[in-house]
C-alpha cells in the first residue's frame, strides 16, 4: 500500500531534489505542492508526478492538500518564528511533518506543538535543512569516552556550485542581524553574527577556509545535551562572496544600511553568475574537548561530500520520511537532533560520495 508524501515548495531547489529522491522509494506516492501553478505543472510534467495548487495560509486550501497524505516535507522558506500553521495542521490531521528551516528560534519553537503531535500520534521535526542533524550525529558518534565535555566547535561550508534558492540567501543575510553566542576562553560571549573570522581546517576538497561565527540551533541544543560551550562557524566558499557578506554585516552594524536582507536578490543574482566557480561539495567538522581520566581529551569528526552536496543536505528530510514509512519515529515535536542515528544516515549516504572521518 502506497503512502502519499506531499512536498510543499516542491518546485524549489531543495523541494525538487527531495522529490527526485523520494519518487524512487517503493511505496511512496510523491506529490508536489505550492502556489505557483506554472512552475508546479512544469515540474510535474518533467518528473511525471502530480502537482496540487496549495496556499498554506488559507486553511481550506491546506486542508484539501492534506487529504490522504501520510507525511509532509515543507521547503517553503523563509520560515518565520511562531508561524507553524502547516505543522499544527499536520498534527491535527495525523500527518507526519518535517521542514527545511535553519533559523534557530523557529527550530526550537516547534517543541511547543509536542502535545498536539502526541495526540495525533505523529512526529513533527524542524530544522532538517540546517547543519543541526549532521552536527548532532557526529557529536553523538565521538562523545563516548569523555568524562566531561567542556567545549564544542562546529564548522560547516557548502560549495558554491551547490544550487541555492533566494530563500537561502535571505536566511543567510537575516542571520547577520542576529547576535551569536560563542564560547571562548572558558566563558560565554555574545557577538555580532558573521564576525570573529578565523581560518578553520576543513576536510578536502575545501582545506583551510575563513569562517565566521553565526547563530545556530546547535549552540543551545548541543550545549544543553553535553553541558558544554558551543561555537558555530560558517561561510561561503568563494572569497569574494564571503567578504561581501562580512562587509554588509559591518555596514549594518555601523548603521549605514538598515536591513542586509534587502540586498538578497542582488547577491543572489551575483552568486548565480558565479555558479560555475568553486565546488559542489559540502563539509562539516565537529570537535569536542573535555576530560578523560583526569586529563585533557579531544576528539573530532568530519563529514565531506565531494559532489552533489545538495543531495546530502536534503538527506535528513529524506531519511526521516523513510523512517516513518517503515514505522519508526516517536510521536512529538522535535528539532532535527536526536531523531536520526548514524545508521539512518549511513544508509542515505551509501548512494552518495560521502566520506566520514572519526578521530
């Protein structure tokens, strides 16, 4: 018996890739949904899967789209804090839900729907589009053996040739307006986002790259889980784009520009023009520092995919859908941390050029 999987925003960058992967899953009946009928119908004809017009802000439209649906993958960013209309409706209708959000307050806020999710006997998961799923899995893989963990450093970079949508650019610029908590010198500090640049060693093919501190859900989630300070750094592969983002952030802090996100369309156009440069890779490194046997102890884990980083970035959402279809997953509402195991992701990575390094 097939299970219907509705991919909202399925004609976007991530939505299309998720649809392309899940349509190969035996027992999955994929449907793409969104407001743009022209784009939706064009992709429907290309992929050979149905399209349904749906406006998620109109209850009747959303209810109609959810008829007979087993799980929803929501790629309709940007995700705004406190706007959980799709997740809430899924809980009421007994439909599993996962989104591609990467904004911290939104991802953490999903937990407010846990009671309704338990009543509906479904899982609601937010943040499958962020590095949270990967960093959580890598941290869990190397945490055994520590007596205490004091410090966690996370660094992530997505190659310039990975397709990005306008929503991703808007989210990155919006993050510059948020302050980031970092753990330095044994104490917490709060600093402007996209500052404190540092050269970080990432796995090949990236190597040493200049990355900047940023707000991320890992800071709170992994900090609480391990009782540790967490510092998160990210950036853009091409130096010219990396510096442009840092420069916009500086102008914003000086009051020269009020809202960096206003420049998202312009930077998005520039990035598309430079798409042929760089790599289609994705890399992430997690370092844990603490104590074992009364002395200092450190372990690190790295994940790198040399080509088609987009498929890897979409793999947590795909893995969750597969897990639900197999009868797994706990009822409740969760950030995308602790809901997938290394074994779950290893099955996804088996068809991709993913290298996992534990040391």
